């Protein structure tokens, strides 16, 4: 699985509801998968950021997501 990268299916993702307590972000051992508040957004939206420089392609984020929104592709 080391050659695959994380991908987020926005239709399945519940980051708008869970925000910074996203399980995929919390289980990333390298802090490559993060959820942040969108600056200047009044609608309460969060942004998912995946730093591919820090990502070691371990797949922990995809295993932690209980909505199956994160996949390694």
C-alpha cells in the first residue's frame, strides 16, 4: 500500500459535522492529514488538507475513517 496516496470522497465525508475531531486526521501518525477551519468562512466549513510531503502512505487515515470516505488510490 506504500505506493498509494490518500484520496477523500467528499460525498461520503462528514467533516462538516465532525470538524476537527475527524478520526482520519486524528489517526495520522505523521500529521499529514489535517482538518482546519476555512478562514473567512461564515458557514462553518472545514477544509481537509493532505500534505503529500509528510504523508508516508501508511493507510492509517483510510482505516480510521468510519464513513469509508478516505481511500488509498
